[in-house]
C-alpha cells in the first residue's frame, strides 16, 4: 500500500520529459501477436503497470516478451494458445485488444470478458459487431467470449455506432490478415489509431485513412516483426501542462506534440495561459489569473475525456464559474467528491458539473478513484493549503511513469510513501498525518519501512 503526499504552494519551473503513450503502446504490443516472422521491437515503451499487464497476457499465450530500458521485444512466433486468462484480462480493459490479432492469426480465440470500471460500463458490442461482420462466430458464456472463424476472416464494410477507439483498433488488427478489403466507417481518429496503423503498415499491412473517419484495410497473408517508436503520451503531456498552469509556473514539456493537444491548448489559452509550441515540445507559462471556461469532452479531435478531471482541477482555481460536460463516459465525475473533501464547490447534474472557481483548496486525505482522477487530485494538492494524501496509487501507476519524481524535478513538494504491513498501526497513523520533514526523518529512522515504490521492471 502506498500513497502520494503533496504539500502545496510551490511554483513549478523547468523541463519535464514525456514518456511513450500508454494508449499507443498497449494496442501496438497486442498487434505484435500478428507477426508470424521475426521479432517486434517497440521503443519508448513506458514502464507502466498496464504495459506489464499486457506483456503478461502475451506471455500467457506463449509469446516471448522482454523489457529493457523502455524497449519491449516480442517474439510471437511461439504462441501456443489463443485463450487469454481472466487473471490478466480482469486487470485492464485494454487486454481485450488481443482478441482481433488472435482471431485473425489463429482462427479462434477465447478471452475473459473485460469488466466494467469506475468511469462507465464500457461495453464491447462494437468490437464484436466488427468481428461478426468479418465472418467470425461469437459465443458468450461463463464469463468468456469465444470467437471462431471458418478459415480466414473476410473483409467487410463496418459502420461503428460509436467512434470507439478500442473497437477501431481491434477491427484494424483483425482485418489486416483478412481476405479482401475492410472499411471501417465512423472510425475513431485519435493519434494512437494513427500510430497503430503506422505500426501495422511497417509490419506489412495495408491500412489507409487512419486519423480520418473512414479507414480502409486491404488484408495480407502474413505480417512480420519490426522496430517501432511509440508516440509521446499526449495525456501525460497535458497533465504536466496543467501542473504548470495551476501553479503559475513556467514549464517546458519535452516531447509533447502540439498537434495532438489542440483542444487542450485552445482551452488553456482561453484561460489566459501562454502556450509556446516548438519542434521538440511545448512551453507553458502561467503568469496571469486563470479565467473560467466551459469544457465538453468529445472523441478526438474534441477535448479528451482523459484530460477532463485535470482540467477541472484548473477550473477550481480560475476566476468565475465553469461548466464541464462529459459526453464520452457516463460515470466520469468520481473525482468531484474527492475535490469536495478539499473544499471545492462543484455541483453535478447528470453529465454536467458546475465548477465554482477561486476555490481555496485545503489539503485532505483523498482517494484516486481512477487513473486521471488521481492525477487531478495531485494537481489540486499542488496548490492546496497544507498536505494532501492521495491513496489509490495503483490507478495512477497504470498511466504515469515516475509521477512524483517528474513533478519534484519541477520543484513540487511531492513524494511517495509505502507503508509496510509490519509497521505498527500507531506509526502508520503518525506517518499518514506527518509533515514532510517528519516523514523524511521517519525514512531515516526506519530504513526499509519507507521506500520509493519500484516500478515493475
Ligand atoms: C487503452 C485506451 O486506449 N484507452 C482509451 C480508449 O478507451 P476505449 O477504447 O475503451 O474507449 P472507447 O473509445 O471504446 O469508448 C468510448 C465510448 O464508446 C462506448 N463503447 C465502446 C466500445 C463499444 O463496443 N461500445 C460502446 O458503446 C464506451 O462505453 C464509451 O462510452 O479511449 C477512451 C476514449 O477516448 C479513453 O478514455 C481511454 O483512455
Ligand atoms: C481511461 C483510461 O484508460 P483505460 O482505457 O486503459 O482504462 C485513461 O487512460 O484515462
């Protein structure tokens, strides 16, 4: 068990480097399953818990996976089963992305149903509709989904009822080895879709139109392993941009691609933040009071739902009242209650949250209910009076590499404590309440009891 401790009040300055995109690397690792020849080498793979989870899924299928210095190597020539176990699929929805590759390469697959999660029910009907259109027979039972095809999948025209990122990716991967041409209409347009298409194309696939609403895939007979560099994580970048903006800072977010962050940049500029994009990153200068703005999440190129909670933290510190509308997920306001523990005034009405600005945030014990909620609470902690303790760190570890270290590098007063079970209750209580100086001295007094959490590597 661990938590982040944040002491508010520091202005952030300096430079922070963005890691590879979680939402790119996960489908790309899944797509490596399609390589019947050669090894796949995925560079700039961030050492995230989600990356470990998908690697475990691949290993359970018989693939060889190694990780070293942000490089993942996958040998999928050795896959021996097409059944992905509950043990790993339950941990992360993106595990379901192995279904398309397995179905098209092996002609059959059985995968545990991915669970719903805090932010919404997250059905998979569009993935299954796509597989059926490609000729697969789908059966559901005992918590598993089975898909079978009689020979090769056959290309088809598929219209997605919602522009689902995961369904677009799963269908693109399945269609890459299908016979004939597949067209996905109302496809998702996210940069991660383009990254996956580039990866598939360098493996030998023929995918055209990624990044637009219509993607055309001409099936090929075989794909091979390649080396690929994952794009920088636009949501991690947006989170550090928000950290600079909320603290009145001046931060260079190295590696951030302005083209991928259009709506985030537009909203921050509307708030009065100066954004200077360059070839190798984005500089964010926040030297004026922030102005309230309204935000509505939408599929790309709209405002990303994965930045909604971080934006709400900023709006709490802006002048005026803002309206935040979440249209992508039906339950993505769980952070509101946690913000309220920090003295925030927010009223939720259905999919809309009315945020009262100029909040005097106070440090509190709060819980990350999902990945981005955790990031948003840390942002609020950076400007709160006193100390904020954010638990639920396993959510944050899914998507942020060395978050405390990166923020400390910019001057934030944040660190992570891990309480070993052996620590007496009284000491745990004391530490939980401790001021940083006290926690630091406890670290020295009891070496081994406190530690920076190791990453999975
Ligand atoms: C690993 C990954 O890339 N995760 C991202 C991906 O998730 P993910 O791929 O799961 O998100 P989707 O784009 O599929 O979901 C968008 C909406 O479509 C609905 N839906 C989806 C599939 C389906 O078959 N039926 C259906 O109704 C969902 O419930 C949701 O309301 O895109 C989301 C939306 O940008 C991001 O928040 C996630 O960070
Ligand atoms: C919702 C997210 O991810 P996932 O789809 O992996 O749950 C996210 O990255 O904010």
